[in-house]
């Protein structure tokens, strides 16, 4: 079974429009996290949990029918910059419970959000396909001409544009995106990458979430590499209203047991203060200033256009 195969029965709480907690979480941890919610809430009607959603519209759709006290979601564009968040009075609650040392450089200067957990990306290299080339070490190496047409990138409908493109564009602009385009061997779902022979040809480098990387690295001649300049992350963020309901809920949601579900079941490092994430290296965050930009969806759309070759003559912006 794929790490992301889910039973349809897990989606039933998504109809709970009056739930105090609304969460959209990665598929790997949805079932164990839901089991944990059952242990801290009196009724399943108190929470609304489903698979992570992305893009600029999902939260607008939520607010049409829901007004949760605690809101959790994954992604970079759309969620954080949604103006309705501030209008409804969402803020940080219990920051002392989300103060893990692995995340202390990633605090929201506006005091609205906390990173709750994250999906870090790693590299796995096929040493039999090195052809005399050095093994990559840093995120910047992904743009090296040495790895032309040699890198497999992950995509699940969001991961490629939500992590790879934003991080590359932040540090290297349009020209970085164009260099990245030259190095792409293919873009496939991570579950396809971990299948022996799941990617045609002999790519040298696979970029994938940490949990998939640990599986891929068990295959012959494969080696997992943690980015020397920090593993780029897709953040799972949380924000709450300053209400008694949120005060009570967040004490359970921000517990060590909850954090360890994300770390141990999903290989998603946790910002819960007392969780030992056992990281091989540091994490890398694109930054709040970047994801608060109102034009971020347009930046991502432009990057996707450059990757597809639709805008080859544009200058760096």
C-alpha cells in the first residue's frame, strides 16, 4: 500500500461546519492524527479534518460555511496571505508550546501564525548513474549544469510549485527557474519514485519528501542526502482565535503526543516544544516575508510558465 492511500471513511468529518477545529493535513498522518483527536475531543462533531488542500481558493471556500476557532493547513500560497484571517481575529495562542529549537528561526513577525509541522525535501542519488559526477550537496547544486536532465522532482499537484519553484525563485529569480528547467529529467508523484523502475531512464538525483526518501534509500546503490544548506520545507501552519474554545483545544493539539504523530508517522518534523525531531541537518524556510506577498500566486504562475518554456525570453524579476 502506498504511504498516501487513504480510506474514504476518513473524510466524513469534513462536513462538520460548526467544528471548533478545522485541519487540512498531509495524507500520511491523517488517520493517526484523527485517532488522536478522538482521544481529546468529546465528539467528532468538534473537529473537521481532511486531506491537505492547496492554492488560493480552498480557504475562501472554507470561510463561506465555517468559522473555526483553530485553523490548520499546509502550503505556501493562498493560506497565509488570505486577508480574512486577520479580519476574523486569528492570532498565535500558546506560543510557548510551539517553540521547538529546530524552528526557532521561523517565527512569524506578525504574530498570526505558527509553523506546526512541515514536509522537508531530501535528495536520493543513484550512485550507479553518477557517470563521474560529484554527489550534490546543497540546494544550489540543483541548478548546476553538471546535472542537466538528471533530476527527478516531486509533484502531487502542488509540491513542485509550492516548494521547488518558490525556493528557487526566491534565491535566483527567473534565471534560476530557467536553469532548473534544463536539469529536469522528469516530474512525478513521490509514490512513483520509490517503485523500482518507476521512473524511465537512469536519473541521477531524486528530490522527494523525507519519508519517501527513507524508503528509496533502501534500494541498491541509492543514498539519501540531506541538503547541506538546509532541507526546504512545505510548512503546516496553525492559527487560532483568542477564545476560551481555542485556548482549550490548542493545549491538546500542541501536546508532545500530537507532535510525535507528525514526526514518527510522517517524518514531518514538529514544532511542538518537547518533541525530539532527530534531524540529520537543519531545515530551510522560504520566509514569512516571501509567503505574505500578495502577488505570490502570480509569481508561482509565472515560474510554471517559465518551466514549461512558454516565457523563454523574459528578463529576471
